[in-house]
C-alpha cells in the first residue's frame, strides 16, 4: 500500500546492494525479505495499525527495514538515535510512545510496550486517514525541543518520481529530516545507502574511497572540519560527484576553499526543515551561496525579509507547541534572507540576530571573516549585553596556534579592520579548547553541553 512503489523497485533490483553496513553490502532482496519479517514481527508483538512506535537506532539494514514495515502498517514512526539519549525519556513522553523498538549492536530488534495510549488529536487525524506518520524533534538549542508530526504519505509522494540511481553516504542522522530524505531518495531510485559507524572526517573519507560513494549530503561545519583534518589526502575521493550542504548558514570562505580544492566535485546548497521537509534547490553555481528553492509541491514567499513556505508535505503540527503557521497556511521559517530575482541568500536565524546600537549583525557574517584567519579552527559568535550599545559581539575561538589571548586579539583586529565594519568586530574574545558543534555537526553558538 504505502510502500508499494518502493517494493517494486526492490523486486526489480534484487541483487543490487541496497545498504552497506560495517562495510558489508545487503541486497534489495535481503531488504525486501527483512521488511516483510519486520512487519510480521510487529503483528506477532501485538503492535496495532496506527500505533506510535519509536525506532531507537541509527542507520542499519534492520532499522531501515523496520521503518519501512511501520510505514506499511500506517504506524507513526519516531526515530531516535543515541545522540539524543539524554533526552529520550522526554521525547518518549512528548511523542506518547506506545511501543519501543530497539535495534541492538548486532542489528537485532527488541520490543518493549510502554502501556501508554497515544491520544493527541493529530494521531486521530492520521488514523482516520489510515496514513503513516513521522515524528521529528528539533534540537532544542534555543529552548525546549518541539515534536513535529508529519503525515508520511505526503512526504513519500515526492519520491515516486524516478531520478538518478546513486551511491550515497548517510551522514545526516536517522532522526533528522535530511537523513530520512537521503534514505528515501536513494532507495526509491535503486541506489546504495552507505552507513558509517562514526562521522569523523577520517571515517567518512574512508567510506567514500572504499565504496565509491557518489553523493555526500552533509553540513558546512563538517566540510570545515574535513578541510582542517586533511583526511582527504589519505583517501581516494575521485568517485564523489556531488556534495550537498544545509542545516546551517555556509561560511563563504569554507565554500570557496572546498570548491578550489575539489574543482571536479559539484556542490549544491539544500534547504529543509523538520516542519516542512526538504525543498528542491538549485545553487546559482557551485561556489555561490545564492540558491533557488521551491518548485513542485512547495511555494515560497518573503515577508518582512523572512522566508515563508507553503507545502502539501508540511507537518500536521507540533505535539507540544502552538501552530507556527500563518492564518493562510504559510510556515514562518525564522530565516532572514536577501533576494536577487529568483534566488535567495540565507543570512541566518532571526533568533540569533545581534542588535548593536540599533545595527543588525548576523553571527555567520562575523564567523565567515574570522574563519579566514590562519590558525582559526572554529569560531562561534554571539551577542552579549552591553550597557551602552545594548549588545556587543562576542567570539569564542578555537585555535591551532599557541597564541595568547592578547596576541590573537591584536592580530584579529588588524585582520578585520578592512573586512568588517567597526561595530561588527568582536569586542569580547574567549579562546576555548572544545569544539563548537553538536552531534549533528551543526554549529552550537549557545554555550553549554552540545546537543
């Protein structure tokens, strides 16, 4: 029913590798059979159609099969990876999880019934439609995590159009909209999903080399780490055709360095949100931050300098927060943009905007300049209250040099004076040892434990 179009692809390509896990390929025939076995296990365990079920795993052959089985049974799937282990109890409560499916280290499933009954009105809507659902959680980096509930039937529709079959690495996580998008796109086109046990630059480059990966969906933060690590020098990345990046603003300096180093790899900016899915996108050029988004089932508009989206595949709503949609059905993204004809350039989140004496500063603009300095491994810019200007610019910097703070400040001020307006140059600087990204390889500007 819901997965018929996928199962047809699987049957037509039984011997092709569908998933590579721990360097071992699993065929489409294996995936077909294991999906059927997973569905039988759900029935045997008394999991009813429409149940809310968490899959506690990262990408693996069995977790993929279980996800497909849940979709086929019109269940609400709630992927949760170990990166949110400290929040799992909270997420289970918010999602009203009725059954927990844990995929262990040997890729075997285990069931646990919670005794909870999922009663949220949005679940009733899905059950009335006999449609599968998907719950995705925000990172909660600027407040409490929000649970977005999707009607998966609408998200699945976009994958029914046949596109290119490619070998793709699942860098973005199993519980991330980008990770789910990567998985469904690859499987619907009889491609190969290559998983990695960890997402270090070394492991990613090794997997690209060994399995001839053609597409790498990732984040700007990871690309910066890749350049710094020089892991690419130890592996053959010649199979790589396309790198897509999203989840945060790309520093122009990082993009230019990557494109100069890998002129034969095309880069493409993507845009998506847990609440609306991943939009089709087209970068003006590989080294350009201007991008065209939308098309097909997505509409975009700019209101007060902010991007808004209307989509058939938009979520039903949050389980634990008010509706973020306008009265006429547009989702307010919170992203400020510049416009040039059909193209937009994303400046940053409105919530991160720093007001310095009435002038507006986006952290990414300052970070982009500082990251061009020799010896700067990572930098995160925020605002700090100031009695005179309201706020001042604060930068936390991780260095590869042995400079003292006064030495770095002097060099920074000299470097920035012709590149940034005076009020944008950080007035407060801290040198730090820790990385400033979380487990999703997204810059964490707020201080505290990474999420």
